[in-house]
């Protein structure tokens, strides 16, 4: 079951990554196709809907972009990227009053429904920068740098409680090097944060086997601090 789920995650991560690559190359229709595939593979995750909304907005399809952002916000009401994109789409549609209300949520005291400080609203932009840095490193062939950037991105999302985006970043890193112990450590952390203790414990057992082949004291020490059941 876990293997099948990881296969879906892998295909989803690939579709999302290809979408980013096409978007960076200016191939917007190809990017749109990839983002649609990502939403089909992970319809219950906000991240691909945000990516789809951004590309639709870039292509001038404002109504469809708003629908994509609305779906993302149904899944994660406080997702800063979805809120920001929705405000931009509303402005493009001439709906300035509604856009102003969302911007107030982003910058004001209502930006976090769970009562977290409004300062946390900067997390999305920091994660976006790490995502972009990782993609640039990957294109340049700097695999370790790309992995490090995406694992840092995952930590940003985790701190903000964006669990889907957290795991997405981990899986992007995993696609570059499936034997990297630090990547499996972050996946375990992501699953613990989400409350998936059984899956985290299984990942940690896999990590133990990897560390037996390729010892890493820092990763091993960090792994010992995670629950295993």
C-alpha cells in the first residue's frame, strides 16, 4: 500500500516539477497541462491547485484561475500562496473590494485562522524562494544543492502547518537521490508532523538500513529523536 502511494506521489511530484520547468522556459501551455495532471493525481492537496491557478492567471484565464484558487483555499484556508494568488486574480477580474478583503487577511490579524502571529504570513514567500533556488540548482546539475534547498523548503512549510507542501518538497528531493539519508529523515519528520506515526516508523526503519550502508552521525542522531510507534 505504501509503495503504491509513493508511486502516486512520485508521478504527482514529477508532474509538478515538469510544470515548474515548462513555466520557467516560457512554455505555458505545456506547464498548464502538467499542472492539470498534478491536480488530478492529488486532488485533495492545495499546492497543485495553486500552481494551476497561477498558470491560468498568466494565460489570462481569470475565471478558471479563481476557481483553482478557491479549490486550494477549500483545502487549506490559510495557505498564503493561494490567498495571494486569489487576490491577484480578483484584481485582474476588476473585483477590487473582494481583493482588498483577502489582502487584509494576508496582512492583518485575520491572516491565520488558528491564531498564529500574522508575521508567519512571510513563510510562503520564503518557501517559494527555496523552491526556485532548488530548481535552478537542479538545472545546473548541482544535485546536493537542490536537495538542500528543497529540504529547507519542506521545513518552512512544516513550520507553517502546510503539510501537503512539506511532503511535496521532500518528494522533489527524493526524486533526485532516493538513497540520500537526509531526505528520508525529512520525510519521516513530515509524516510525524502530520500525525502519520506508523508511516514515519516504517520510513525510519528504512533509514536505519540506509545508515548501516552509508553512516551519517548527524542524521542518525536526529532520527533517534523521532517517535517510532
